[in-house]
C-alpha cells in the first residue's frame, strides 16, 4: 500500500543542536557571583538575605505576581507573603545544606526541565498548530487514486534523474493520448518490477505518505493525470479517480461464517444459507453478541461479542467496508456480505464521525516534528528567526554548489573536496557572512536529511544549517530576550528541593504530628540560618503597588 510504502521518518531537528549549539546561561551563575562578592547589589534591589544568599527584588515579585492570594498594595498581605517567602527560602537552604541539590536524580530532573523549557522558547506554537490544522483540513476528504512509480536509486545525482524522468514522461504521453492509466501501470510494472511499481489505493488520506506525494495528490483534479512528481522514491504519475467526504470512524460487530479452507472451488450456497439463517435470527431480535460468541469463526472478535476495533476507510477489505459504512443507524444489521474469508453479518454499533482536531493534534504534532514534515511544522519559527537575525541569501553562490550535485552526492567526500575551495558568501546571518565552503563542511559533519535526490538533500541540510545557527544564537540570547527564563528555572529548582526536604522533615510523619513538626522545624531553621529582611524595599513595593492601583 502507498500508505506503508511511502512513509519515511527521519530525524528530530532538536537533535541537530549537537552540531553547533552550546549550553545556555548557568541558572545560578549570577547568584553565585553575588554571594561570592563579585557583584554589587543595589540596595533597592535586595529584598532579603537567607543563609547568606541574597533574594533579589525581581525574583520576589515574579513569584508574588503568580500568587493570586498576594495583594502587593496591601501592607498586611505583603507582610504575610514576606514571612511565607522567608520560610520557603529557609527550607531550600536546609535542602542545600544536606546536599539534595547535588544528587544525580536532582540534576537529571532539572536538566530535563531546562530542556523542555528551552524547547518551548525555540518554537512558534501558533505556527505549529497552523501546520497541523492544514493537514487536518485535508482529513475531511478521502481520495481514490492510482499511481505508477518509476524508482530512483537510493542516492540520486541530478544527472541520474534524466533517464527515469524521460521514462515517466513517455508513459504520461501514452496516457495523455488515450491509453488507459491502470492498464499502462500494470503493463509497465509486470515488465520491470524492480524499477516500476503500480498501485491502486481505494482510500488515501493525509499523513499516510511522503509529503510531496500527498501534496500532488490533493492538488490533482478528479479524472486527470499528473505529470511526473518526484518524491524520495522516484517519479510518480498520479490519477485521481474520486474525491468524497470522509465519513470518519465507526464501530461495528460482525459474525463470520467461513468458507472451508480445503475447498478448491468454494461451494458458497451452503455457507450463504447458514449466514442467512444467522441474519434472520439477528434481525428477529436474538442477542447479536451471543450469536457472535457461539457461531462466529473470527475467534478474536467472537469472544467480545463480535465487536471490532474502531474502523476508518481503507482499514478493512473493500466488500466489508462498503457494507459497514452503508449502515445508517446504530443497531442496523447488514445482509450477509461475501469476502474471501466467507460471509459476514455486520451490525453497526456507533457512528463516531471525524475525530476532532484536538484528538489528533498531539499525535500528528509528534509525527510532523520528525522527518521531512518538520520543515512545514517549524516554518513559522524558522522564518521569524531569519527575520530577527537579519538573514540574507545569495542565490548565485548557492547555484554553484547545486551544480556540483550533477556529479557528486552532497555527503560524499568528493563533493567537499570540490566545494572547500569555493569561498563566495552564501548567506548573511546574525551579523556574519557564511561562505560556501563552510556550508560544505557542515554537510560533512551533519549530513541529516530524509532525501535521496542530491539537490533535495542539499536543500534540506541547508535549511537545517540555517536553523542550527539561529537556534544556537537564540539559546545564547535566551535569558536576555526572556528574563523570566531564569526565574522559572529558579522556581522549579527550589520547588524540587522544597518538596524533597519537606517530605523528609514533615510529610513522612503521621498527619497528627505534622503541624508540630513543621513549627519545630521552622524554629530550628531560624536559629541555624541567618535572615535579614530589607523592610525599606518591602514598604516601597507596597507603596508603588498602591499608587498604581489608585
């Protein structure tokens, strides 16, 4: 099937950051410098010091503004918050003193959160959702098609495509002059199965094939034949037989009355008669599930009362599918339907319709973030980054590299040997001119592409090179462009420590003892760890909030 044969998954683009990207800003670097006396703190930026560590105004306000119970314009509310915040920091200090922030488990979890948080900034959620929704919009239409595939080698140079393309064009001309598409496809495939394939696809839907094939198929009018369409597999001629609304999913149960396995010429009369008998019993009101359990030859579904998994178009053999989707109301039962397995009596249990976008979004997003579809999925992010970092492209320099694809595959050493002497500016990005040979070297180091055609392979790697550069720059500038990043990391880090130390000191104890344990623990912490609160700054916070409110 085309839905299996054309699917090709590749890389996840975030994995490419190993080629260029470095680590982000150290979460605690600034705090360590302050604690070590290497950085002066303005008096109006320090809210408190706990266990020798400063708490800066921006962190204090960041957490306060996330707490709906804190009213910064109310003196009593702010004083209560100061007390809670002080206790919170005392508990974190205790956890640090016990080395809980040094364990491998702690570091691994914090690194995992950093990666997730960083990834959320290195994306365009609205653009990603729009890309998935464009696929979902196609999901409402089912195509019936045939295609003839003229295969290309696994690694194809530009010059290698000429003969295959001409062969595809010859077939196209025959069909354009009146030859039957399916007959031509069957004839060519039978004559050269190693290089030509033919296939009829009853129900074709988005996300079932490579993107180029899907795009061409959905753009093709009914009854017409495409000119050769190149994909990673070769050149395709595509004919669309019909387009119809996607009825979505259904749930059915069935009873199978089988043909005898050892019958060469199947005598269907006796089998049909038995199926008719069971059908009459079902429509007369006998329990369908019990009939299936007692008489269905499909042992897998019989024990479930004949119930099959939820079905969509193209998932069952054609006679069964047509009969099942022809049923109109839950409870309707089909007359016996003949397939190669025997006769089926089918009962419609539920019409589920098309799954909503939200149901498919997560799974489709995950799939689109991989392989060739990642370029449309991340397109909004890529284009925004190129604008922000001043991307400028030099097409003449690119064309010179592309010309090498006539004779060399981009990942081959011979390609690099030719390209390393080429030093024209290929593009400008992030204040830097990047020459042709630097891109050629990148191809050698990071030859990640889903494509088998040399020109397409180079284009994909080029797009990834651009993304790698802007992603590295964005990581470097992350905390400058998004000051809340460090606050979120600090909040998560301290929250992990608070949970672990509280669990040890309080929550592991019986419920009746926890209140006293909490009070005793805080009393001990206040004795062990010095605390200094800058009430002048706290009062200023309240005054400013009150003035703003008025």
